[in-house]
């Protein structure tokens, strides 16, 4: 059975860092294969995981539409006599960056001009089927929520709303929580994570968090060790085990999986 963990929040809150630390925790403490999905067009997850992504799902979608438009074969076959579904399936498998325990799929750029409905529906079916082959799927999302239902048909077991220690970030998290009932997918449990916190949570932010009605899974302290990795470009999954960032996310991942 697959456990799907998705992360969302306003831009710049450190969702990708938290996603990478969760992936690392799963590798070190759980068994079974893991699929990491970078659903943010900025595509930073490969960098923090230390993986080179050669192709994205967005590239595949655009290439297929170019082929269809250039050939005029709107109902015809693709190169090699494949159907459109078979072509997309093959290309997604080729785009999958395979590792020892963690495979990575990068969604890439959003849709351009034109009709993408058919291609997107086929891709959703493919990604849904692909995810079922893994014990864990970790999805690092762009800033927003509607893309969750647009890009995958998988239900989300745990939705982590990541915020920085600001009123704006907490308001955004609350807005995302309110969007969940309108999504085309089911969401099991929702938690709030406060990232880059200096010291204790200030009282005004505590009150704002309480008003959201979200369960606070935990906080991630601002960690000076992170700066060295950011400056040098070293993958964040290589942070020392005793680093505060990894330790705090590990504690939250442990609680999340038990809960």
C-alpha cells in the first residue's frame, strides 16, 4: 500500500528542503521504494537530492503536442506505431531518474498555449499507476493547491502545509486548507509546519496558528549549517545527521507516519 505525502505552501517557505529531509528520513528509517515528484516548475528538488534530471513531464507533453500538430494526425499513432497513451507512458518511464531507493520524476514547466486536456488526463493516469509501484510518494508542490488535482489522481494521505514564521505565510496556509474540500482528490490528514523559526513561536503567531484550526506538526529552526550548503551547492540530503533541520524534520516524519 502506498503512502502519499504532499507539501504545499506559499513560495519561499522552504517546502523543497522539508521534502528532501522527509525523503532522507524514509530512506534511513523505512523499507521499500520511494518516488519523489517535483511538481514545482522551479524544479529545485533534483538539486537538493543531488540528482540530475534530464527530462521533465512538461517537456514530454509539449513534444507530443508538437508531433500531433506537425503531423495533423489528431487521432493517429505516434512514432513507432504507438498510441498516444503508449507514447506518453514510454516517455515518462524514460524521464524517471532511478536511484538505489529513491526515484525522481520532475513535472517541469506548466502548460503553454493550446489544448492540453487530453494529454494531461493521460499523464494523470500514467503517474497514478506509476505511484502505486512505490511504498511512499513524496510530492513537492508549487505555491498553490489546484495543481494537485490537475497533475495527479492519487489521493493524498498526508498534506503538509509549510509556512515561514510570518502572518502572510500562516494566512496562506489557512487559505490552502479551505481549498481542500474543492479539490478533485481526497486528502487524509493535514498538518502545519513552521519553517526557519528563530527561537520560540511569538505569541501573535501562536494565536494566528490557533485560528487556522490546523494541527501544528512541528517547527524547523533556522540553521546556520544550511547556509554553507546553499553557498556551495551541495545537496541538502547530505546535511550532517545532527543538523537541527534534519533532526526536527525527522521527529515530525516519525510522528506523521505513526499518526
